[in-house]
């Protein structure tokens, strides 16, 4: 029997957990990049290697954005927490698959969050029926809620103004799809326009938002 | 046809396509750099819309996420993916199915060890000791000072030990562990300067998943090892460990 006790076999079998000296992300994050996308990419790379501190820091940086978006789409507090948990465990699990060639870390994270949230409402909605959609629209929900919520930060203000700059149809398509989690077919039905129109309005609307917000990717 | 597809970038970035449409569009994306670039930009745009809805999650959510992450196996990187795409301009269809070499090697090693030890017939033993309560396991996994130690890659890559020094306890977590041979059982050991002490028998659940509180206190200055023993376990290890995790690292 040869379970290594001290130096012997144990050294060869030791998995070295010590990462190269961990540098706090802020220290490397020039003020010029307040969005910290480089920092997020670096954190993701550490998370991919199982670094728990990096995972904690990543969470601190994006948890509010993820939870806020998920809550907006899912609209049920307990389910929003569940979906947020799914999102972060998924990020932990698949961090090594993040491909910077396909977009920024922030985009990747938010896309993952949005997809999970949409999956959750779609599976719930397959049970419920269409007439319910009309009811929801009558509550005047998505856009008004967004408009209400967007007052604190400059970023919210910018997004709100950018949404205001869209045509009504573009804005309704974008808001119903992104915050409402609806497919283009559902939106077509809600707005009483052909679904081909919804697709092009979604694209036109997002392109306009992109230009208005000065997004580069 | 493809002129039509080009207009789907917005609906795709907003997740407004049906599953079939999405799959068709993703195939198109592989062959259309212009659309791929536009999707990148529109996804960065929707990310801004998402961030505008930010609101802080309840504080205890992090503990739950952390506890689940600690027992979740991470995917290895897809090696050479970007290379291959650059060279051939197509996606690597095999990537998703390929077994990571490390995992394959680990599995082969484990099988080899088990087939040798399986030759030795043991006494019929008693049933496995009952696992400690899930509460204790959860307490260790969610402890603020919990640290995770992985088994040496090339040994058996998917075993992990989570230790809370504050609580003085540790949890052994494995995934993809083959069932122990008939009449045999896995046994855990906590090894310190004075040698190994038994830390419990391992019951392998579906898909080789194991979450087992180690018997007895753990200070964090030990190694954890797992051997194959006869049913009922042994007082001293009688075979080479199939897993060794060093908690001092």
C-alpha cells in the first residue's frame, strides 16, 4: 500500500491550486474603460480554470445586470432567482468555451442570460394560450415599465432616449421581443402586422439603437 | 433565399426566432461573415438594453450559486477551434462530440486499476454506511471559507474535494465514476503524517455521481485518497489509490 504521506508520491500527484499571483481586476482596469470588458474577459479566462475568486468577482460585476434582465423577462421573483442561478452555473461550466472572436464577454454573458430567461417564459407559455398575450398587451406592460425604471443612471437614460428615437413599430418590436421574450410571430399577432415586417423592424430598430448608443463589437 | 436570411440578424439577436429558424440561421452564420459581424454588434446592443434593466439580486443568491458551482464539472476548452475555423472557414462539427483526451486517459487508467483489483475476491461485506445528512454536506459546500481541490489531471480528473477549515469538514465530489466491481467498494481515506485513516465508503449514484461527506474532522493539512476495497471496507488501504487529492496545495 502506497498512499503518499509526505513528500514521496504526494508531490507527483499534487494538483497545484495556487494560481499565478492574483491581481485585483480594478488595479489593471484603466479608468478609460469603465465598462471593464477587458477585465470581464480576463476574469472569464480565470473562471475557465476553476478560479473561484475570479468567479466571485465576475458575479459582483454582472449579477445586477443579469438578475435585472432576467427579472424583466421572467417577471416572477422566485423564478428569476432560479434562472439567474442557472445562468451563473452555466457560465462557470462553459467559461472555457467563450470565444472572444464572436463578441465581448459582456455580450456573451447577457446573451446567455437572455436566452435562459426566454426559454423559461416560452416553456411556461406553451401551456398558456394566445388570448393571454392580448391581455398582457392591454396592461400596457413592457415599454411603460421600462420607461418607469430607467431614471437613475446615465446609462438608463441613454438607453431610454435611444428607444425613444425609434419609430413606434421598431420600438414595440424590440421591446416585445427583448424584454417581453416574444417570438416574431407572437409580435406580429400582437401588433397586427406581417411577421416579415416584424423581422425587418427588429433589425432596423436594433441597428438604430446600435448607432445611437455608439456600440462597437 | 439568403437575401431573406440576412434580415434575420435582429430577430436572432433578440431571441425572437423559433428553434428551427434559429438553427437554420446559425448554419447561415457560419458561412456569412457579414451577418456574423452584424450579429456581434446587435448582441452588444441588446446587452446594453439588458444592462439598463439592472437591479441587484438578493444577497443570499450568491451562496446558492457558489454551492452549486462547486459541485459542477467545468467543460474543457475546445482546443484549436479558432485555428480550424480560420484555416477552413467552417465550423468544427466534431468538437462537441470529442471526448477530452484527459478524461479518456483518466477513464482508461481507472478501468485498468479496477480490472486488476477486481481479480481479488473479497469477503461479502455489509451494506454501505449511511451517508451523513445532506445538511452537513450543504453546510460545507456553502461555507464562506470553502475551497475546492481537484484531483491531479491524469490521475482521475473529475474528482474534487471541498474543504471548510472553519467547519473542519470536507466533502468528496466525483462525476463519471464507474461503478465499483462486484463485491468491491470504493473507500475514502484521509492521509496525514501518521498515515491513512478510513473516511467512509462511497456509493456511486447514477452517471457516476458521488457527493460524500468525509467521516471525521479535516484540518486542511491532509491528502484525500480513494481506493478499491472489499465490500464493507478495510481498516487500512490494500490497493493503490485511484484518486489522490492534496488539500495542502
